[in-house]
């Protein structure tokens, strides 16, 4: 939480002075003091992890465009986008260019035949062309899923034409884009946790597998490959994710809830409201270290067991009497 403190401290001091002046002028209210209700929590001794945070996307190691092996005509395409296939499964059949020309020629002769002898000769030629036709069967080089189909049945193709694109879902991994300033703290084997904002699933656990030695000159970042132990089938290549890489931890250190800490942007200082004797809120300057989703590490200014205001402390003058909420 980032809140300016200097200006409100000055303002609240003035308010406190005005209250004091009024108190002097009205003897009947001389024993009444302003009281605020606050919620509190203790500073605890615990462990906090140090993470490098970034984002990235899922990729696949095995991604291949299956190509035509001959010149010819697509006879059949047996797969569509999203289909799962096994290694060796026939994906498409292609009639060779020569066979396609022979069959087309015989069909043309048959269509032009006028006399019965001409028709019979054309039919024999067509049967011969069909029985001797050369056909290529295009098979899957590995088990996976079809993500693109580039051709349709009846289409003429050349050798090397892309027919379908096949990926191996089991080869998925995560590529994180780590700012260059954070790379020096990374090494292979460090634990990593990937979350996917658009999916209601638990963080995926993995480790840093490789760090690219080349820096992207545009983003000044380095690609880091994260090997994940298990990736759900619904996570596809290109899916965006956030990553936390654990680079260390501080044990036996003082921790307080994030709600208890306020930042003075002008002075670049951190404060908490420490509760003394269950009734007095003291503005206390602290130094912070690491942070996670719920806690700040306090490196100076507090000790374990100190009680701090988590709700209701902001804006209170120093040494304000408070009522501690029992909720």
C-alpha cells in the first residue's frame, strides 16, 4: 500500500492542537479525549521467500508442418484441427501427378466417346489408369494433435507443400521473459510457480531448466525456460502466464501484514501504527525487506510480539488513544 504520510501528519497535528484549545475553553469536557477504533495484528517471527516475478507463455518443443512428398492431387484428408493422432497414422493420401493425368485423360476420352467401340476402349484405359495409379500416404511423424490444416481434398499440390501442422502436447514448457536486471540472481534448478490468469487452476510447479545467454535488445530481457512437472491438457501453446522464481528466503525474521505498512512518497519512508498498552497508537518508522502477497519483512523498528494497527491506523496523530476491535 502506498500512501503519502508527511502532509497528513502535519494536518492531524493541527487538528490535535485545535481539540486541545477547545478542551481548555470548556472545562466540562476537559477529560474527554478523541478515541479511534482499530483492528490489530501481532508482528510475528517467520519465514518469507524471495521471488523474481515476471510473465511469459507456453511453447512446445515438437511442432512440425507435415509436407507433401510428391507432386499430385489431394485425394483424402483424414484429420481436422483439434484431432488427436498417433504416430504412423495416415493423415492424407495424394494421387501422383502422372497417375492423375492418366486418369483425367481416360475420363476425357470416355466423355467424348461416340461409338460403342470407342466407349469400350476408353473404359479399359480408365480401369488401367486407376488400377496402376501411384498414391502417397502421408503419415504422422509422432503422436500429437493437429492444430492447422492447410489443404482440401481435390487440391493440386507440389512436393514440399504444407499439409497439416502437428504438435506434441506432451512437450509443452513455459518461457519466461526475465528483466536483465534480475538475471544475475537466477540459476538452473530453482523452484518456479506459474499461474494462468484466465484459468481457475492451481499454480503449476516446476524448475528453471535453462537460461538463454542472449538478451532481447528491444525489451532488455532474457528468456528463461521453465520445466513444469504437469501441464493440464487445456493449457495450449501461446497461453499467457505469470511466473514466480524462488531465488532465496529469509528465515526467523519479523513479519507484519501488508495492511499495517504505509509509505511516505515524499520522504521515501515506511511507517506503522504500533499499539502500546492496548490503547495508544504510536507512529513508528520502520525499514522493510522482502514482501510476498500478504506480508512485509520488517528489518528494523519492530520486534516479534509488537501489536500493530491493520485497519483504522492511517491518519491518526501520534500517541492517539484507540479502542482495539475484538473482531
